[in-house]
C-alpha cells in the first residue's frame, strides 16, 4: 500500500497538482504577511477598482475622472498608518492587543456602503481592471478589508495559471515531464513572482500574457502553423496591450513568430514574406490609429520633444544617470518587497550574479557548438527565448530613456519588477546554460533540483529574514 502511494505521488500530474496547491497557499500566506496597500502601486490600482463598484447608479458618469474614491482611500490609509510605514526601514504598523488591527473598526464602518459611479476611461478595456472590479462589485456587501484581501487572492489564482503555463512551455520546449516540473517549481518559488502575484497590481496580468505568449510561440516555432496556438498567441498580445504599454512588445514578437511559422508550413519566398509583413503592419497601423487603447496612447504622449541639445548628449546623460543603478534594480528583480524598500542581502545578490554568469557562458557554448544534448531544447527555441528576454530588456530601457529625454531626469527607472514578465524565458535560459555543461539528463535533473533547493531557500529567507522583521519585529 505504501509503495503504491509513493508510486502514485511520483506521477508528474500529481506532483504538478501539489505544486500548484503549494503555490496557492504560499501566495495566500504572502498576501497576508504583506500589510494592506504596501504592494507596488497598490493604492492606485485598488483605488481604480473601487471606482467601478456600482456603475449602474449613474451611467452618465462613465469615463469621468472623479476624486471621491481617492479621498475615501486616503482616510483608510490614515487609519492603518500607511504613510508612517511606506518607504521606511523597520517601521511597523501600529498593533493592538486584540485580533483586529488599529483602525480596522473605523475602516469597516466607513467603507461598507461606499458606492462609486464611474470607471476611469483609461482602464475601460483592461482585463485585469474589469475582472477585479467585477469581483469587487459582487462582494459589495462586505467591508473593505474582506474585499481587499479577497482581490489579492484573485491575483494569486492568476499566479497559479502562470506556474501551470511554465510547466507546459518547458515541456513544449523539449524538456522531459520531470524536468518541466522542476522548472515550473523553480519559477514558482522566485520571490518577486510571488510578490507580484500576491498584490493588487496589473503587472500580474502582464506576466500572464507574456508567459502565455512564450508557450504559444514555442509551439508555433517548433511545430509550425497551428490555429490553436495562433489563437493563444493573439490572446496573449491582446491581454498584454490592453494591460500595459509594455504589451506592445508582444505584438512585435508576434509578427516575427507568425511569419516564421507561416513560412515553415507554406514555404513562401522571401519577397512574399516581406509583402505579407508590410501589409500586416500597415493594417495594424490603420486600426491602431482609429482604435488605440490608453496603454498605447501613452507611448505617443511626449511626441518628439527633448530636454537635451542633441541625441548624443541625451544618451550620454542617461548613461551617466543609470550606470550605477544596476545593483539597485537587480535587487528589485530578485528580492525587494513592498514600499519599505526591504531588499535581500547584497552578498546573496552577488552569488546570484555568479550563477547567471556561468549560465551565460553555457548559453554561448550551446549556440556555438554543433551537437548539443538531446534533453535540451533546439537552437531556434533558445533564440526565441533570448529574443523575448532581450526585447523586453530593450523596450523597458527605451521607454525609461524616452521619459528621461523628455523631462531631463529619471522618471520611471528600470525597476526589476518591470522585467518579471519575461521571467519564464530568463529562468529557462539559465537552466539551458547550466545544462550545457553535462552530458546526461540525470545530471541535468540534479542541477534543476539544486536550483529548486536554492530558490526555495531564497524564498524562505526573503519572508522569514526580510519581510517579517521589517514589518512586524
């Protein structure tokens, strides 16, 4: 009986189910540990969701920017000492002797019957805002605290989908089922992914869009044109574009993947491919001109104005401003939690850099070498993963430079969480780089198990040694 139970638990699907359950419970615990509204930009996103509670009361108010929800939320933040905790080191909220927190009764009394009549136009087509606002509306009879943490749990559910897609894309890339499971587990315990998927922020939808696109893109590249994966890739692009301006990157990648898969199936000439590409871009440009979501409108907000005398002056100034910030923003990718600026140890970050450098060397060997191990993906798959990773890197930095060029100083920065959408691509490239140094799949699985153990330790360290002492001790 015991052997049969152990054998059943070793089945990949069972272990995958356990992993998804563990990720969900871990995310719920993380959302409970992180104080209310202390997630990245969480007050803004929750405020907009509150704005749509009861639009049926006055349909004429649709699209108007009102300040009532911000005024009410400001009162709530005063009750929970938000400003005293935000952006401070080891400054915890006020505690009480009972179960309820300081100001909780006042929040429940003041927020139970709030009705908001308008939905900001810029979020009218955002899947994240619509889903969260609908849930918030369905829970309108409950107090604010219940609704707030329930919405965080919805974000965790999005995270569960991301982890499942990570398993599917690893398997589609050429990993075995066991290796794919280990890869999904490594991604599931990345601390900042847990952070992003445990708060109210539309970044979780962007991560979902990118992960879905990587999964669909890998299948289109490896197996050729497919209606199923074409639909999934289009869905990912739409989700990305209507979530955040960064999603436009997916459109550019989609054009490349579509043309490659189409040519692979129909063997078109280069001239026909170029004509198709030009026609496709022209049609999309026309559609964008007449129907452009807010996320794309922001890209044209600053036109061609510059605060600098020349392009070279702008570039050199931007480099001078950002050259010393790599360590800071790398911390925000691997572990820096909430608005209090609670990062992991710099020494630990340097260890991660060494591991990344070794994987980069392995990737270069993989690309140069003619014959690579069968348990690793093909070169075209690796090139696609690199393209996704590098396109996001360049896109975010270009947007940051464009704002800098317009204003004359850093506005957004390149916070590590802006690169989390390509996390699946980055971690897979690291795994492939390390796998290049071994010849047997059994050895590769040992590397993945070691990576999983290190990632679990990093997650436990982040919660037990960084977050809890920063907020509660």
